[in-house]
C-alpha cells in the first residue's frame, strides 16, 4: 500500500465495475453497485430525480463525507456511471501491465476507471477514520449522450467549493483547464412541393436550399478555439416530390464566447441568404447548451492538483479542449470544475486500454488532493 490507497483493491474494484452493464439511460445496475458499496462503508447515498426528468432508470448519486477539519475547503470528486456501449460478456485481458478487452467489446475504462478511484479513496478514508476535509462523491448519469445527468442537477444540491471530474484520457497529470461554450442548432428549411416529373419548375426544393447553405458555410475546425458541425439532415416525402421541408441539426463550440456567436451568426446567414435567393424560408433556432470555462495555470483549483502531482513526482500538463464534459455544467452552476486524466486511452473503441500504473497513479492523486486540501481555508 503506497500513498494511502490499496493498489490491488483498486484494481479489483475496477475489474468488477467494467463487467457491469450500464449504458446511457440504463445505469441502474452500476448505480446499485455503488449504493451497496457505500452502504458497506456506513455512508448514505442520495439519489436525485434525474431518472424521471431525462427518461432513464437511475438518478445522479451523491455521497457526503464530513471533514475532520470542517473549516477546510470542501471538495467534490465526480465521474459518470454510463458507458457508450454494452459491456455484456466483457473479458478483460492484461498484457504487459495494460488492461484491454478481448477486442469484442469496449473496455469501459471511460469512466469505470474514475469510479474505481472514487470508491477506493472513499474506503481508504473510512479506514483512516474519516476524510480530513468535507468531501462529496458525485456519480452522474447519461453523460455520454449529452451530459443529461449533470444538466438535471439541482442548484444547491452540491456543497463543495471545487469539483474535479475524473474523466479524461491520457496519462495522469493531464488537466483540462479550458473547455468550450456550446450551442445547438435546429434549422427547418421550407420550400414548395411540386411533382418532380410533371411540374418541377413550380416547386422550391428545401433539399437544394439546405445543400447550398451548408456548402457555403465554414465547418469543421474554424480556428484554434472553435469548431462547427452539421450532424443530421432529414426531410422529403418521396422521390417524385420536390421536397417541401428539411430539418437540419448542428452545433458550434468555442473556448471564446464571442467567436461562438460569430460562427452561429455566419451559419444562420448562410441558410437565410440561400432561402431568400431560392424563394424559400428558414426557421433558425439556436440553444445555449452548456457554459465554457478557462482557469489560468496559477488559479487555486489548479494549484491544488499541481501540488498533489508534485508530491507524486508527476508533471502537470494543461490542455484546453473543444470537448465538453460534466465540468461544463457544474462550472455553470457556480462551482469551479476541472477534468483530470485517469490514464485510459482510445475510449469508445474496442482498442480502449488502461495501464495498471496509470489507474494507481489516479488513485494516489485523488488521495493526495484530499489531504493537501485540509490546509486550504475557506
């Protein structure tokens, strides 16, 4: 046992977790595992009503541990319960100190690695006689398909001052200190129906309008801070009818909100100008999906992680990403939140893998962070 955690127990917990199916909106089996685990530690698991609001079978779970030093800054450690694909019949193979699936399924280290770290740290703190600081463990649902669980969190339920999400790939030491603002786009293009064989001249094709608009707009990597995408297009009734309606769904992300707004305006203008030229119409709807954030390297939330990494002899590596996570939502709730790497690689694929040493480092890191935080006053 090094740096407080039981390394072999951490590994065993991870191997148990990856064998439990818990896809988005069907996380109850893994949620029940978490409840049973904490019951064994005589800790209460609170469950919110997210399941009802998002159409799932399990709500977000929260465990509170009082601190020996109640005046210390309270922390929240978080991960998500769901995986992207079923892990039924998953077989874990360890080769040269690295965990893989047998290639027929994903491994599910995203985010069962983060969960395992949280469970082991909780058990070790109980064995230590309690947490040195007020501590909350948050397990969200439906993260993989749109951060639905985090979006359902009730303001005020979480009491911690800083939140750390254990949910990024790459070696331990990675800190996602910048994440994008996000906007969802829903566009309805209206044309005029006509018989495509007998009288196409009297019709206005919504497909043509949408196609020309999309071809005219900047998409993909817009700049170093901004991305834009058209994700789905649907419409039309039959091959012999000039299509009257087409629905288009897309998104824009940017680390800077001003750039986000400019890109959304650009995409709206492309749709409207093409519709006006063709004699059609556009209904353009944009929705703020999540807030972005950026924390300077010398900010207090990062300083806590850096000091813990220094104790472990691990270099801190900052990264701004256009990927969104639960941290976007909780930062929007007023809780400064960061995403930390837990060591897995190639998530969401059958090539997903997790080095044993990285899982152990992640456990050591969280344990160190909790103890360092006891000297941080409110």
